[in-house]
């Protein structure tokens, strides 16, 4: 016995050894040699790492070399890597060493790199913070802006005070580019430390007063981020923002329009009131200077639009032509939420134009059109063909177009739309075909004339090969039959026959519901359907099981003879179902319909509960409730409130005081010409150009490219002397107060306002250059004390001529212009009796200046220099202001043109000695020829209505 066991044991041990050896062999065979491809792959991966490492080492060496050219090339490659999404953070120490480089190009690239990586490498970035602070004082505006951008990208709470100081300084910078950057930095600082809100609001308030279009969009964005509820900051800047809107960059326009939409809903009354009528064909209705007519209008109309409301609508209308789809969409939503009903239609064409854009744009635009078309079908009806589905459209675009076509359907166009739908049903895109059937159902319920036609069409679709089409048809027919069940027992029978072939659960459930609801109309068919269902009950979907239990209960109440046993069988199946919904429903139905001592009083009401008449379902658009969100917003697109969404408030019942938008008039001229304003006002009624004056002023300030105007000279060399006519429109002083009284003012286009003075001027004037005002004009120079120009240190005789304006005013329709025509006509006589005529200035060209151009100019100096023009062509100024190193005198006559005599002039900015209403102009004459010039004096010819105080003959 023992021998037997031991032999068995030894055999088992031998078998185990064999198994282990074979397992080892198997393991060896499972680890074969790597193939050539795998080796190549691993080699290439390691080589990529090595080359990347080698490349970075190479860049480090270049960045640490002494040659500027190598550093610049390295930085270009590094920025190239960043733009491709590669990680260049390991180069940070090498890059940051070059932050103090003298080379401006290199410095800019270093700043681009630092903006990207300053947040990741905060400790290293903090080491060079003193360099950034120095760079904030750099003469180059781009370096100052980049330094502030980097500083605000280092998100460390410890440097918040430094950032705050930098932002405040940058907000007062001469360069609009730097001020724009400071507006962007405000948002970054606020997200880093919300406790700075109050100080940041002060900076925002200051920047909102900025007249540069470059700054406007950025500061409004900061306003929306930091303090969107502080509407009081917008009051004084409302008109300026409206007028600047056209010239702001596109994304700035989007932000400003969205903000102004919210502002307008809080400040103006609703233009949609009952009985509100408008005389929209004649814009002068709002800007007529005739006060009596205005009173009549007020009495005749229950609603007169606030002129500021009208200003917003008028200034946003041209932006419907913008190439940027976001701007067009933004203006469309503004008109939808703010414009009178009859004016909203002007956005239709622009929105339809956007449908030629990319599918992402189409999707958003179609969503907004779908919402609009529910309330105002007439808007898009003429463009119905634009919403026909193309075969190339994506499914989500197709369903949106379908939605819009259904919204636009009416008795007149339903036949066309149904013909379109017939084609769509045959589409290969099953989801779209199903959506089309739902659309047909909606048309059938909305337009009673075509209900029967649609029903018969849907019944035909029941024989379609495609299951989803049949299923959707069944669901829609079920809804349609509820509206008029008496006539359609045939359709119910037809659907019962198809029941076995339909597998989609929703369609099967719909047929069962119809059988149960109208079982009295199909008394023979309904029990048979229940019999079939009892066979397959356990295999059905939950929704079908629930409807089967309902059908059994209804048949038990109406036809218990035939169906009593069937019902009990189905209720027993339901009692043990896996789904607790079905178990609960079965328990409830059993207690309700089968009378016993426990069921109590409820049993009496079983028939009334189960067989109560059901209201027909209303087939509505899925976009019906989306109008609670502002059009064009993310919340509207998602149909749910997104984070950061700001509700549009309801119109106020009574409009708030509109005088809050009036800006106080600052008279910067008063220091040296206290009575200028008075003499002007006495000559003319107070109905000057209102809003457009503001608009022109802003445009003039923005214009940084100077253009030369020229006209043919009709003066001969005998008519000695030169004249420079300065007409300074008082717009910049009066803009704010005028726009306050704008509702009674007359409106004129800027081209008209320019053309008026042209007619007035004499034709015998030589073409001369536009004047260039002094350079250091900044927005911060608000007190009107501009730099006093210095006389040139030449051996010239200098004299001051002055003049005043006593010209009669134009009729009220013409915009106000103040003529201050400075005439200095030096007459030069050489010994050889050659007369030099300063009128003979055909080839006169502006003095070259090497300073960069900038569009910054203070409102105080603008009022003095706005119309200063040596040309008889245009009254608009072209301002060129160098950023630094101001040029203080202006060339009137070049020594080449004047045959040796050159003339320069400047404004001493001192009260005139002869009369307070006169303007002093200092003319500096220089003789650069080798002979003396005699009898230089002011000529006899003087424009009518001007008083020139001549200087003595030199």
C-alpha cells in the first residue's frame, strides 16, 4: 500500500517538474527578438528627444552669446516654437537675461515669451521685476505696453501694489496703445485680487473718458468684468461711445454694443407701446430745430423716442455692413431688443447674408433666426428660399432650417413648404427625415386647411421601408388623431395591421395608446392586439409594457367579457417584472379596476380616471421659450443660463432723467479769449449740429494720417502777400452741451458741414498745407494749458498779428463754424525790384518731421486748432502729433518757395493786447538770401467781416 502511494507521489513530482520546464520554455518563446520596425521606432523616439535637447542647447548658446543678431535669431525661433504649441519653458532663464537688452526688436520678442511663461516661472520672473518697472518709462510705446503686459501676467499676490501703480501710470500715458494695455491689465489684476475693485473702478472711470478709439473697446470690456452694475459711469460717456462706435476695432464694437444694449434697457422707455407711431422716413422729425413743430408732435404722439435712444440705433445701423459676423449679430440683437417694431426688419438682410459663412457661424445665426421667426414671421418670409435645405448641409444645420421653415409656414406658402418637405422625407439622413415628419405634424396642427392632406401623406409613409420614418409617422399621426378622433377609425385600423412589423418602442407604445383611448371605435381589433401583446410582454421595452397595462385596464372596463382573463394574466406578469415602475403601475391598476373589500371608494371612479377625455397635444417649436435669453448669447444657444450671463432688464415705466448724459462744458479758451463764446452765440440760435459735431470731433482726433488738400491758384505774382485762413469750429468746446439739447437741434451730415465753408471761401487763395498743431497734446492735458511755443533763435524780425471774427452767422441748418482768419501778408522787395509773392505757393509741402505719428490730442487744444487750415479746400483738420520731442513752430512759407524769405508761426497762448476777442498769432520771418528784403507788410485784401490788426512795415 505504502509502495503504491510513494510511486504515485514520485510520478506527480515528475509531472510537476515537466510542467515547470515547459512553462519556462513557453516564457522564452513569448519574448521574441524585437522586429526591425520596433527597433527603428524606439531609435527614432530617442533621436527626437536628443535632437530636441540638442536644439534647445543650441538656442541657449545663441541666447547667451554676445552677438545681438544671434540672440534675435534665437528669439525668433523660440517664439516660432511657442506658436506651434511646443514647450519652451526650459529656456526661461536664458531668455530672461535678455530682458534689459538695448535692441528694441529683441526686447519685444523677449516680452512675448515672458507673457506666455511668466505665470509658470513666477520666481524667475520676479527677479527681473525691476527691469519691467524701468521699461514702463521707456520712450518706445510698444516697450512700455509690453512691460505692463508682462507685469500683469506674473500672477503673484505680493506684486499687486506694483501692478496697481503701473496700471494707474499707464492709464495717464500719452500713447493710446499703452492706455489700451492698461485697460487689459485691469481685468487681470481684478481676477488676481478682487479687493482692489474700488481703486480699479477709479481707473476705469478715467479711461472711459478717453477719446481714443483704440482704448474704448478695451476699457468697456474691463467695465463689464469689474463693475457691470455701475451704470452711472456710462452716463457721461454714453454719447461719446455711440459716436466712436464706427471707428472702434471689431471685437471692441461687440463688447460696446452688448453693454449699450443693457444700458438702453434701463434708461429709455419701451418703443413697443400700444399706439406708438413714428415718422421714420424723415429723420428730421427728431432733430428739427423748429420748436413749434416739435410741440405739435409731442401732443400728437403718445410716444416720442429719446434722442439718445435714436442716436444709438442710428450709429449702430452702418455696422450691419461689417465684415465681422459677430458685429452683425450683435447689431441684430440690439435692434431686436431696442428698436421699434417696424424698424427691426432692417437686420433681416444682413442676417440672411451671414448664412453664406462657415457652418459654425450658420448654426448660431440660424438659432437666433429661429427664435425671431416665432414672434415675427413677416421678417424672414421674403427670404424663405434662403432656408431651403442643401444636400451639403450638416444635420444640425438642416434641422434648424427645417425649424425656421415650419415657423414661417402660413396659408399662402404652405403648399410650397410641403412640397419641400416631401423631398426631405426621402433623405438618406434618417434623423433629418424624422425631424421633417415632426415638422409636417406641426404644420398640420397650426394650419387647419392642410390637416387632412398631411394626415393622408403620413399614412402613406407608414408603408415606407425605413423603420425610423414609419415610427416617427406613427407618433405624429397619434398626436394629429387626438385633434379630431371621430373621423379616423380607418387610420387606427390600418396602424393596428402594421403593429407586428413595427419594432421601434415609441411607435409601438403610440399604437397601443391609440387602441386604448379609442377602443370603443375599434371594439374587435383592440382585444386582439392585447392578445398579441400578452405573448411578447416579457420581451418588450418598459414604455411598451406600461402602455400594455393601460390598454388592459381600459379594455377591462369597457369589454370585460372578452378581456377579463387576459387582463389578469398581464397584471400577474407585471407583478413580477424587473422594473419597479411596472410593478408599481400594476399594483395601482389592480386596486383601481378589480373590485374587492380593500379597494374602497376609489373603484367607483375607475372609468372616470382612465377614460377621461384628453386634451390634444400642442405641437410647439423647441425655440419657443428661448426668447427669455438675450439673442446672440451663449445662454441663448445652450437654452440654459450660463455662468456670467447678465439678464436684460425690463423697460422702465418712466424714463430716468436724461440730463445725466449731458456733459458740462469746459471752456478751455477762456484764459486768453474770454468773450469768444459769447460773440459766437449771439450771432446764431442754439440749434447747432448736435450729435455729428461729437462724431466729427472724435474722428478728427483719430485721424493720424495727414492728407494735403490742393486747389488751383488764381493769384498772380503781382498780388503780393500770403494769407493763412484759420477757421476753428467751436465744436470741441460745445459738443457736450449741444448733444444734451440735441432733440431740438437740426441734423446734418459731416460732408455737408464741410462743404458749407468751401462755398464761403474766396477762390483766389493758393493751395497751402494743413496746419500741424503742437505735439505734446495728451488726454491728461485737460486744463487747456498747452505748451507755449518757442520762437526760433534766428535773426529774424518777429511780429504778432491778430484778428477777430465778426462774420454773420449762417442759417440755422448749417453747422456752427467760428472763423478766426489769421492773415499775415509779408511783402518782400528785393533791391533788384523783384517782388516775392507768398501767395505763389503751388509747390508748398509740409515740413518733414521725424517723430512718429500719434492720434492723441487734448480737447482743449483741439478747440483752438481744430479749424486752423492754410488751405481753402476743407474745414477738417489733419493732426499729426509726435509722441515725444514736441515741435512748437509751424512752417508757413519755405525759403525755396519764398525766394529766400521763410515764414514760421506759432500761437503764444497769451491774451491779445488789442482786443480780448482777438487771437494772437506770432509770425517769424527769416531772410536766408544774401540780399536784404524791404517793405514786408500785410496786404490790403482782407476777407469781409474780418478785423486784422496789422503790424508795422518791416
